[in-house]
DNA sequence: ATCGAAAAATTAGTATGGTAGTATGGTAAC
DNA sequence: GTTACCATACTACCATACTAATTTTTCGAT
C-alpha cells in the first residue's frame, strides 16, 4: 500500500484527518478496488491508534467506498455500475430541476465565476492534472447550485458522488473525454446566459449520460476494478 | 431522558443496535431537538460502553440528526426548514423521474403490494399509530422505486430523509393531514395503473409540496424544535 | 502426498482509562 | 457591583487492552 499522505492540518481532529486521507486515496484509485485494508495497517502507516481509523471507516462505508465484513476484514468497494447508474439518474433529475431555476434567475457575479472556472479547466487540461480537473469540474456544478440557493442539495449529491468520481478518474486515465466535458460546460454556461432552457436540458442529459456509453469500454479496459454482475 | 428502547435483536452488533435506538427516538421526537446528549449518558442507559455509542453518534451526525461540538458536547439537531425544503426539492425531482419510469412499465404483482400497503395505512390511521403510519408511507414510495429497479436511488433518499421524517411526525402531532396523504397515495396508484403521467406528476407535486404550507404553521406551534434563521 | 483437526494469527467489535479542551461556579481583588 | 482568576466538573477525543469471530498455518495421522 502506497498512500498519498498530506500533513495533518492544525485544528482538525485525527479522525477527520484519517478520513480525508483515505477518501482521497480511494477516489484517485490509489487504493485499488477490491483490495483489503485493515484498521491496524492504516493506523500503523499514519501513526495513529485504531480508534480514529475505525471511525473514518464507518464514515466511508456509509458513503459506499468501503465495505466492512464484521470480524473478517474491510475492503475497498468495487465500482458498481448499478450504483453509478443510479447516481447518474439522480444527478440528472436534480440538475435538470436546478437548471430550470438557474434559467429563471441567476446572479451576475456568479456567471463570471463560472467563466473563470472554465478558464481554469482549460489550464488543467493542458497540464493533464486529472484529479484537479475533476475537482474543478465539480466546483463548476456546485457554483450553479449555489446561484440557485441549492447548496444543500449539492452537498447531498456530494454524498452519493464518490462512486461517480472514481469512474470519472478512470475515464481520464483512459483518455476518453476531457475536451468534450469542457465544451459541454461552455454550453451549459451559454444556456444559462441566454436563458435557453431546452438547450440546457439537452446538454445536461448528454453531459451526464455520456458516461453510460463509456462504461462498457472502461469495464473491458479495467475489469479488475469492477464488481461482477 | 426517557428513551423508547427495544430489546437488542440477535445477530446485530451493539453499535448498530445503539444506532437504531437513537435514530428512532430522534425521529419520533422523543429526543427533543436542541437537547444535549452525551456518550456517557446513553451508554449508561443502554448498558453498553461508550465506544459503540460514539460510533452511532458519528453515523447520526453524518445524517444530520446530531451535531457534535468537539470537546463541548453533542446535541440533537434542530429541525432546519432550509434543509427540509431542499430535501423536498430533491425528492420531488427524483420521484417525478421515477414516476415517469413507473408509468412506462410496472410489474403487476407490485401493484397488489401497493394496494395492500394502502389498506394497511387505513388501519394505522384508525389506530392513530403515527410512527408506524409514517413507516408504511415510506414503504409505499419505496415499493414504487423497487418496481422501477431504482431501489438504490431510494436508499440514497433515505439518507437525507430523516429530517423530513421529523417534520412529518410534527404534522401528525398537529393533526394536520392523515387522510389527505392517504388519498394522494390512492391517486398515485391510480395514475400508475391508468398510465396517466400528467395526473401522477401533479399529485406528486402536491403530495410533497403540501408540506411547505404547513411549515409556517408548525413552526408557530412548536417553535422550540426549530432552528433560528 | 493428502487430509483433517488443533493451534496460532489476524480480524473487527467492545470496554476502559487517560488527556486536552471547554463550561461553570466560586472567590478574591478592585 | 464588576472583573479576573482558579478550582472543579464536565465534554469528546484518542490510545490501549481485551473479546469473539474468522482465517491461516501447522503438524500429525493415514
């Protein structure tokens, strides 16, 4: 196991620190789906006791990133395309509702923020900074929610989104999309500016549905990461 | 503190047992929003150590039912109408999408299950069994998701639904709806049977939106349960 | 060599004690 | 009366020890 570890920030508890470290390493696929982790192993690596590790495990298993088999062991969950599909279904439902709100009313200053975000995305594409691009992508969508006073709804999506993020990471490894995603973001921004609901709805459908067609390909390319049906 | 306690079932861990007990008592408002709980207090009441209590607290705070102030104390979260509204927004978005699926295709045998569920609801209304009616209500919606192969999507909703459930409990205390809810369930079932999408969408909007109009009234009646703006 | 049972090792679950941060109530100084 | 300080009594956080369930290894019998 080769964890990417950041220094513990001052002021956060050990438990939260462990949680953040593990979560990041699962999402960027540094911790391989299906592999086994143990409380003791992690506590040794991070030089903390088992208690905070255990608490981090509890949170992560509630997010569907870990799977605890009592008295047996804890495993990184395989990517479950069924779960991903349902996450996509939910995101599409909610994002369409939000876009409807955004087209009715959206604060000027946040339009600029969205534009800046898109510019930043371009840079990250050039630098091939996968993880950071993914985060910036999420930030883009979050900003739209923010503009509609639906930040809480976004944080809900966050909770079910971890699985989705891992697939996104894979698509980047496989070099599948990148610029398509960026273009779609540009189109979404346009549709908000021009108050063109129909275009917006279509782009969002494509934007999120895109994934479906890629999944089969991904599973072929990285079968070891996926749950058997 | 006067907890409603059920015997621990055989086969589940102490931690899960504690979690279930506390969750139930928060949702049925037996544990009053804003009041303080401590690991020690609960562990004494349930005759377990502090560790499983602590782990239950972690889960519950991730669901927004508790909030932990490190080194200070743990409190039952106030009902936050902002959160409730966003939960409603999300549910409406998703349930509409699901209803669309249900109208396209829904298994016969589950139609019968829905009908039986409605009958059971009638009984529970007569018995004035608040909590059980609420659970049966949730079961009704869950069954619809099930028929569309969207069970996972339902379990996502479950995660954000606890807050919503507390408000539902309040509406029952206040004797606001009951039969309205039942009638709407009947209508939803009808719309699936008759493949009448428009009627279904409308009922769902009303069904879930209903709450908004009741909230102001509830907050007046039970101000001590709600978060200050 | 193969099989099977006992022993050892490893796992997560639970209990407990100590620590550091925080709230509170009393008391002395002003 | 007001303020600053200190003792005390909480709190959640964390480390450690122990338990129970399960897996792996060992080793002897066949």
